C-alpha cells in the first residue's frame, strides 16, 4: 500500500512541510500560552494588568490625605500652607493617619521630635540643591530638639547668622570658658560679610605674624599685668603662636 | 571612592554578568559572520571551519541569555517577554531578536546544512545515536538531487538573511548602551558599530582558537591555508575595529564635553590596566602588529617568513590576546560606565565578588558552559570533513530516487 504523502507529485520539497509544522507548533504553542497565561485585563490601560489597580485599591487605606486633616486642624493647615513647608504633607511627618481620622479621640498620630527625623531632609549634603536649608548636626546646637527653636509648621527661611557662634558653636562654647572669653572673634579673625553668605567660598583670616599675639603677650606689650608674657625673640622664633597654643582654649601657664 | 559621588552610585548595579553577556553575544555574531564568509562570499579557504563556526555560534547563543537571567533573578518569569511583548522597550524586544536569530537563522541554517548527513548517519548507525539523528531530520529523509539542491539554496538564503540578523543581534547590544543619554561614557551613535566590529574580531579569533585546539586534540593536521586566511581576516577586522574605536575616541576628545575631565581621570586611574594595558596594548596593538607581520594579510606572502609551527603558535597566541582584549572592551564599557559619578565629580570602585550569583566563579562557569555545550554538539553533529557522510552512488549520480527515502 502506498504511503500517505500529501505533497506527492507537487513541487513542494519534503523539508518545507516539516519545518512549517515545527514553526506552526511553536507559534500555536505561543498563542495557546498567551491565551491561558496573559491576564484578561492586560493592556487595557497600558503595558500592565488593569485589574492590578483593583487589587491595589482593595488594600487597607493607611493615609487619610491632608483634606481630612484640614477639617479639624484648619488653623495649623493655614499656617503651614503659608510657610516653607507648604509642599510637605501632614502625614509626611506625622505618619499615616487614617486610623486617627476614624477615631480621633483614641488614636493619636505621632509627633516626631528627635533630631534625626528633621535631618533626613536638612542634614548637610552636597547633593542637595543650593540654598536648601542644611545644617551640620554636630555643630548646630547638638542635644537640642529642632522644634525648640524652629516651628515645623512655619519654619523660617535660612538667615544670615548674626554671630559666629551660629555656625561655630563648638568653638564659641570652648572659648567662653577659656582665658580668651573676653575677646571677640573679630579681634583675631577678619571675617568679611560675604563669609556669612557663602562660608566656604570666602574664608575668615587667621593671624600669620607672631607679633599679633605679641600685642598682648610680649614682654613689652601694653596689656594688663596678669596676662602671661614671653620673650618673642627667643621663644621658638620659627613658629607662629597658634601652631603650638590653641587660642580658643589656651593652656594655663 | 574618590571625589564626590551620589549615594546611589556607590554600588555598581551592573556586575560582571552584564560584562559576560555582550561578550558572549559578540562571539555568536562574530562566529556566524565568519561562517557566512564561506557561504555567501565564497571564501573557500575557511571552509574547514564553516560547520565548526556555526556550532560555536549555537553553543554560545544558547548561553547568551543566561547571564542576564542570573543577573535579573526570577528566571521563571522570563517567558513573559514573549507573551506580553513591549515594543517601547529595546530590552524587552531582545527576546524576539534572540528567538529570531536562534530559530530562523542559526538552527535552520545548521539543519539545512546537516540534513543530508543526518539522514545518512541515521541509516548507518545503530542504537541511540541513530534515533537522535533520525529525530533531527524531522523525518525529511529525501536525498534526491532536487531536495539537496533545495537545502543548498535555502542555506544560502538563510545566511544572507543571517548577516543582517547577526548585525542586529550584536548591534542591538551596542544600541542598548549607546542610547543611554545620561551616561557620557556610553551615549554614542558609534557604539552599535564599534560593538559589531569588535564582535566580528572576537568571533573570528574564537573559531581560530577552537579550530586549532580541536585539531590538536584530534591529532589531525591544521589546514595552514585555512588558518592563514582566518588570521588575515582577523587582521582586517581588527584594523577596522581599531579605527572605529579611535574615531570614537578622537570624536570624544574633540567634542570635549563637560564629562571629558572625569572620563580622562577614570581612564588614567580606574581603567588604566583594563583599557590602556589589556584592551589597547595587549589586546589590540600587539596582536594586530604580530598578525600584520606574520599572516598573509597585506600581500599573498606574509611580511616575515616563519615556519608553519611558529606561525600557528603566533596565531593562537594572538587570538588568545584578542579574546582578552575584547573581554576588556566589554568590561570597560559596562563597568567603566558605572565607575564615575553623574555629578562628574568623583569615581567609585567595583569590588568583584568571588562567590555568589554575581561573582567571578559564576561568570567563569558561564564562560565555560558554551564549551561544554559545544562538545555535546560536536558529538551529535561532527563538523569535521572526515565525518561528512558520502551519498550512496545510486542516489548520488542518477537522481533516480526522488521520493522520501525511508530509514532502513
């Protein structure tokens, strides 16, 4: 009996139907897999499963949204919207408040008071935008809560420091208990006004001559008699005084 | 770390596995283009490497997506790029480029080329190999002259389609990097072209290595005409590749964008060994000069007359250096592009792990795996000239048997 061959007598080479069959199986397999595996709502709204939105909507709501806060805390809201934190939502600092809205008497939102919380945005980092208020937490009033001086609902914009201690607090506190407590910073440092605006670009000066300290500490200086004296000519003449003595906390002779 | 970098740049996101991926893909494209030299451009000298090059391309192509799957994680989800194709994403389209190249180009070409041998092997053999070879024929056992000439014609057409496909496969990899606008080290329209020519270089060098080593292991003589020609083509491809890279380099220098300072710092410090020493000096200039002098590339005779044994050694050494150089290119592109900060003010470092999915051992395993696959492929589909089955005389001459020849 003759073998069944649908292409017998035609000019289609034997390889063609075999390859067509292989590719047909691959393509049909892909289509079947698509039919069973691609979710029904895929691609309705974009390159994702549209029903995923319903899944997300079904999640428990944790945030109430600031409109809900406004209903009871209108004044605070007005204050905040007029200030520099107008772009920071209530729940950014106070945490998810949906439960508080549903039961305001029993459940209270958190009030972050620790410095680390504010430092998430305000710690100095060169990658933050220029002009964004930033502090060095080691130097900027350590151990003090931010809200002691700043109102988080209406924070003041950064001001040009009036005193050196605003930035150089550590030095100022050290100097305050030293023999140099009575001296102004500007007695020894010339600090141009621009230093207060762009502290890293315009630096204050330091004394570069021994004769500057000699103004008080030289044998022949015109200063009160209890101030320690040295022979400027013989006392380590190759060094400037502050290379050995720390002027913000000079040692007792 | 040096200078200023953004916090999210400290750790590199694309590891050595992403270096392995373009390297392996490049070898595939390069090996295929070498195979097409014989088929389309009729370079008879390289005929002994034709089948070997195709099998090499296939072995490496099968491994090509593995580094990506290992790097991305969730390999069980990978099929989804086929089910829900995203035409807006070049990366998502890779699945289709890959499938096209594997299914339509490489497998088909190998099948048409081997079909006659598969049928004859199936007839002569016994046991498991007989059934493996018969299954691979897909039942198409017709060995009539008409069927064989169809195989030949189809093979040729597929190679012609295959050349732009190979360009697409590897050009695509360069495209992925070249189109990252935010990265001045990658963003260059020359990137796909540079990738492509470096792929051709690496593919030719790889087949040269595999051909010579396999001849040595089989105790067979190396066809000197073939390796001379391969070395000459390797030299030509290297000249074009090096010129393109220099063009890219000069273009960057002349353009002198704001990134030039940090990039030159990076080249002088972080990439000095991998770029200046390995890629340019040892991986390109040294083998290029050596091949230029020893291979018959510039004239019919080589500039320096050397005994064949020494020439073979030099070719092998040059090809290995070329592999090191091309791997360095991939390293310098992938890792280099992540070493400098987008602030253009600092450099980070890449700490290569030893163990772990993204480690050195995993990368080494992925680079060894294609050779294991190639060994299996060579066992099933021997590419050697002596393994080629001869047609029985009756069918060979007269063409009297025109229908399907059943498995005896």
